[in-house]
């Protein structure tokens, strides 16, 4: 299998797929949510570094987000289960499409 030769920063991914950055950060906080090896932490000289995704990682992220939107309680329940701060949940939910 060919190895990825480029990655996308988490900020870029949010823009590319039109998703809330904080939601993507919450998904990325548990590496089990994305296919193994498709999310990479890069050291950029800052204390935190930066989370990046391969092309397949972006697809995995999109699939995961589509999946959680089908769960009972959807995105909100995912965030509650992930013990997100209520204010963060409110900010993320304000960006969610109303269905």
C-alpha cells in the first residue's frame, strides 16, 4: 500500500468539508473515531502541535460525522457522551443544520 505524501491540517479540513472546527476537534480527540494511521499529530513548534488528516482520513471523518448524525440524540448526544463543556455543545449545535 502506498504511503500518504501529504496531509491536511484540521483547520483546512473543517473548511474543505464545511464542518464546525470544534466538532472535528472533538471527534479527533479520540483516535479510535478515525481509521488507524489516517490522523497524524504533527509537531509545528507550538506546545500543542497540529492535528492533520490524510486524504483517507478526511473520508473517514466525513463517514464518522454522517454516522453520528444517525444515532439517537445525534451530534448532541455524541458531545454529551464525550463530556464536552455545555457552552461548547451550544456553539457546535448552533452550526448544525436544522432538520
